[in-house]
């Protein structure tokens, strides 16, 4: 999941020292061709890759991307009913202790409630305004955390589900929310339909949320330097082959595969390409063979 900001060190410090994750590698600030991300001309950017303490072979990562030129624009998503990438779900062994540390780090509690699959759900805005859905899981070792989900508001489940199934996600469970208090929707008769999905060999879920009352509205931001959570990536064994197979099956991509270099890291040059879900949420195919990222 890509977290766009104007200060890598500040965001990484929060993830590592408050949420008990760890930085694994960093691609330093450098100029590059912006067309890779749909931006005309040269950009200056860099990224740090943060995982929970299970490490790269098991944990998903947060790609903390710092924008220098162009600068980061807008503000992170705050309205739960607005279509797009909303928040990162994180479980911790002691929620009260973590919330105390988050408040000391200038975070803000946006909402606090319960759902039919969590005992307590606290939505917190970090110092940049990016949202985190916080949960307690006493089975997690002290001093660690677990990235559990990416919450995405969508317009229509019947439109989105075939798309997500098509790129490999499988359904985990369905839920009906009769309150939005836990995510900051205070309307008394708020309701939403939820489908939780995940890739077959990944622990992290996407939580697709269709708001029925009030209705989901808008579209995901379209600029790659948008503040907050902007895009997400899934690993494929061969990007070019996957691209060709999907195109032959009628899928539309934003850009053709490109080879990129992650300077400053031990990751070999790899191929990536981009496509959007039905609501404009950017997904990235990244050439990360399973043989390299599983024990």
C-alpha cells in the first residue's frame, strides 16, 4: 500500500516507533520519468518500505513515498463514504497502550465502535491525517503489530467483485453494517454492505465497503502525488506475461509494463504495470515471484 507524504522520516518514525513495524529498505530521493505514474515530465521522489515484524516473506508493506517535485497535493481521505482507499487496518496486542502512544504522537481518534467481526474498532488519524483502523489481538507478541486490511469504499459491489476476483482475490466473508459510528459516519440510520477478500497466499485483506445510506459517492483521487493512501500493489511471477494475458482477456491497463530500478536496495530491477479498479483505485502488478518471498 502506497502512503504519499512530504516527509518520509516522519511517517516511518510513526510506523516504526508507534505502531511497532520495521523499515526494511529505502529507495532514496532521486529524479525519474514521471510518466511511469501518469505524470508528465521529470519527478523527484523516494520511498521507504515498512513491514510488520513478520518481515517481507509474510507481511504486506507500506511504501512510504515522499514527494519533492511535484509536491504532495490534497489531504488524506476522511469521509468514509467517499469512494477510494480509506485506511490501513492494524492489529496490536494492547489497544489501550497503543492508543495512548498514538495520542502522544499527535494522532486523533476519529471514531470508536464495534462491528460484527471485531470486538472494538477505533479509527485514528495519524499526524498527516492518514487513517488507521485499530484493533486488539492478544495473540500478537508484545512489541509487534499486524497489518490486517486495506479498507476501500466502492460504488457498487456487483460491479467491483468480478474485477477483484479477476485479479485473484477470494471472498472471506460478508457483513452488513447498521451503524457507521466506528468509521465516523454519524447518521443514525447509516448502513453499508461489506465483502472481505484476500489473495490465496496472503494474510492481509481488502475490505470492500459499499455504503447504502448515505450512498457511496465520488471517485478515487487520480493524481499519484495525492496525500495519504493512493495505490496498492500485488505481486505476479512475470509482469509482462500477466499483462499480455489480461489484455487478451479484455482488461484495460493505464500503462504498459515498464522496467524500474529500486536504487539503494537489494531488490533486482523489476517490471511493473498499472490498472484501475472500477472506481479508479490504482493497482500495480509488480514482478515479485513467490519463490523469492516465501520460505
